[in-house]
C-alpha cells in the first residue's frame, strides 16, 4: 500500500463535501481536530468542520483557528475570503450575524 492509499483509507470514515472547498463554507456546527494515521506509521492532524448532517470539510489550520475563535463568541455563520495563490494564499474569516 502506498502513502496515497493509506490517506484514502483513513478518510473513508468521513463524508466530505463533494466538490466543496473552503470558500463554500457558510456555517459551522462543530469544529474538531482529527489525527489521520497512515500505513507508513506517520500521522497528521487535520481540522474538520461539521457542516450539516454528516457533511464534513477539512480546513487549513489558519481558517480553523479563526473559526474556533468565532465559535467561542457563539458565531457559527461565516464568510471566508481568500487572498493570493499557492503558498502565498491567506485566508480571512469574518463572522456574520
């Protein structure tokens, strides 16, 4: 089994938003960190946003941190703004009422 197969196996327990991306995120019901363990013994932590029902979306760390701060303030509706491309991409999360 190669590394990609183990990533795919590790993610099977989630129902990810098909064709979704971070910019599609409008409301977060829950946010948590999940550790994926791979066949080669390595692991990585990913932040997972629960959208509705059992739909889940993996988030960049910078987005997850901003959403986490908003959840503390009881804000669950968000607007995400992307600036730049590739490694220079930055994310801004604005809370909506």
